[in-house]
């Protein structure tokens, strides 16, 4: 059970893609009483890995010290630290996203909800639903021309719209497939009467 004062954080850190590098980072976090409860490899490129660590800290005041300690590991660099209300639970989060989309009730509401849920599922910096000439909906921080600035652009079959996703690092193939699946789910909800999905 978490202490009342615990601080839940997601720490993105770049480390050399070699055995033991992440262990050194984990040791620094542990020395400050941080508890790593989850690790996700977000990207691997040119001998460097981008990892996201789900860390429970005793107090938010330790964030600067944890950041400093990680940055002192040879070749490691903290990219971001986010304080969150709840740590990601991928399977549960996917079910909640599906429920949210299924309950929208109409095409307009679906198109408003879709970029929010897609952005959550792949931890995107921003996401938008676009056509060739318009932005139908978007999350905050979306650029004025999302299609031109997208990391990935994935069509919603039969709708004339696409999902544009932006983030600082490339999507893995499994993440592109996940976005395509969300697009297919949204299309299915829109083309079936309520209660028939």
C-alpha cells in the first residue's frame, strides 16, 4: 500500500543500450528510496534506449535529486519527469479507453474523443483527427498543421479522416498497429447501431 505522501512519477530517461546501464540508473533511484514499479522501453536507436520508468518516490521534493543522480550516470540523461495521479496500467487503460469511445453516442462526439484516447495509448505529445482540408478535433499542444507535422498519419477506413500523432520519438510498429486498431474500433462503433457493437 502506498504511503499518503507518496509521489507517483513517470521518468523518461535515455541510457546507453548496453547491459547494466539501466541497472546503474535503478541503483541511483533506489539510493533515494525511490521504488521502480514499472519499466517500458519506448525506443531503441543508434546505441541508445529511451526508457520510461514508473517510480514511486517518498516525496515530490526528491524529484530534483533523482534527476541529478540519474544524469550523473555515464551516458544517461533524463528527458522528462511527470508527476501523475495514477501509474499506467496498459490493459486496464485500454478497456477504459474502449468504454469511453463506445459511450460517445454519435460521430461528432466520437471524433472529439478519439484523439484523446489515442494520445493516451501511445503517450503522444499531441494527436488530431484530420481530413485533407480540416482539423476535426485535437488534443492540446497540437500544431496548426497536424498532418504536416505528424510522426504518424493513420487512416480511419471509410471515413475520409485520419489520425495524426505527434511525439518526439518514432512510433514502434506495435504502436502503429494499436492506433490502427483504435481507428477500426471507432469506425465499428460509428457504423453499428447502439447496443449492437
